[in-house]
C-alpha cells in the first residue's frame, strides 16, 4: 500500500520500456536475492541508514557469486572494488550507506562474515561497501551509523517486496532536485529470449534534469541544475544489478555498464561531483564458486553474445524505473540545519504528463 499518497511508477501508469516486470517488480524477483534496511531518524539532524543486498542467504565466502563493477564517474568511495575487478567475484553481501560511514560498515561486515559457521579459519575477506553523500539532510559528520545498525540490516534481509523511498541508505538522499532514496524494479525476459530475470536496486542521490519516461519534468518546470540555489549539488548513484542468467564476470561487466544508460534516461549527465557505480552479479547455481570439498569445475551454460542484448535492455529499463520509484515513494523530509527535501509532487507530475499525451493518473482514477 502507498503511504500518504505516494505511489510506485506503475501505479500511476508510468511504464517505461518494453519488457514486463517480475511479480514484485524488485531486485528480489531474482530468486534468493534478499534486501534489508535500517533507517535512522533521530532528532532534527540525523537522517541516514543502511541498506544491504545479499545475493543469496547462505555463506557468500564459501559460495561466492561472479560479479563485476563498472565506474561511470569515479568521484566516490567503493570499498572492495579492486579485488572484484581482479577476481570477478563477490564474497560478501553489498552494503550501502553514507560517505563517512563506509568504514564502520566495512568493519561490521567483516565481523558478520567472520562469525559465520565455516569461516573460522578465514584470514582475508573483501567487504564490498558503497556510499552516497547524504550531508544535505543528515549531519554526516556525526557518523550516526554504528556497527549494530549494519548488523541489524544484514540479519534483517528478506525476499519479497522491498521498501522504497526515504529508507535505509536512502533516508537522507536527494536526487535530481527532489527527495530521493532507494528504488527498485525488475524485468523478466520472455522464454524466447532466455526467460531470465534482471533485478535492479538504486541508491539515488544524483543531480541532473529530471526526465520521466521522456517527459522533461524539471525543464518544463524551469528547474535547471545551475545555478543550484534551489537544490543541493549533484551527488552520486549506486546501482546494484542481479540476474539469474548464468553470466561470467566479463559479461556482468557489460551488463553493469548499461546501468548508466538507465540513469541517463532519468536526466543524469554524471556531474563532476557524482560517484556513479554499478555492481552486477549472477545468482545462477552453475556459476557460483564454492570452496572446500564442493569445489569442482562447474558446467556453465553458454550465453551467446547476441543473447546478451535483451539483458542489456532489461538493465536499462529496470534502472530507469527504479529511479522513478525512489522519487515517487520518497516523502518530504526536513533535516539538518532546517533544510528540506521536497517530495516530487505527484498531482503536478500527472498534470504535466497528461499535457504531453501520457495516460498517467492516480490508482483510484484508473
């Protein structure tokens, strides 16, 4: 159910792309993928949190998944990038938080992984932690995220619907001049194109000219990204991509790069100060990398180069829609130093869309 009149894109008739979503229209439509949030709203200044994506609920160090990371604009801090680049695998869940909390988050993630049964003799772990700067609405120097918050997000991951908007790592984030945060979406390919599922989760905190399904929203409303008196400077975007297609790291890197095309559709031009990263992984059992007695060469189904094209398009479409969901679900928030993150006005958006021939309307009118 939508809280206080906030809706997901498809509830308003905004349906970008040509492929259909999965049942939840979320990254969790990829089987075994789980998401967890911890949201921190304290007093007038703390607006932050943690979001975790787990490729599967087991011990990732003992059953790694192939992965790749693409860098759009590298003004950011993504811990663990070089080892993923070198080995092409994830051995921890992915943790998202704010810029000054990534080191606390990495330490907490290490504690969590070292405590798992089977990891008693492990002496090296590559924690993957990504960040966006929520310092507009959050007193980021306070570093309110603590290890117990990260642990709670890790232990609270689940499949099914994913909470969106100003939650978890997205609590204090702004995007394209409006209140941003966490958004997710998915695409399920028809059987004739492989039948694979692609799920995306976006931490949206970047600048640009908001465009929704081709409608130039900010331009129509005279809200340009310069001068930036009406909005905080452009921040960053983290895109997490999951698929059940049996892809290897070099193929996943190609998938990850397509996420930036989805961001561009929403109005991003990857400003100077934007840290734009995409992390892609495959959950297919045949491509997992198991340790110990189960470490046997897998028989990997071959995905032809041409068969990647539908997956590329699925990433673009799901990334685009995930951003719209982040904006549409986020509510107006007051925060640090009395600043405000204004929610994207839905009725005004619908009116603009209708003036340009879009069949957008509230669910009660559909």
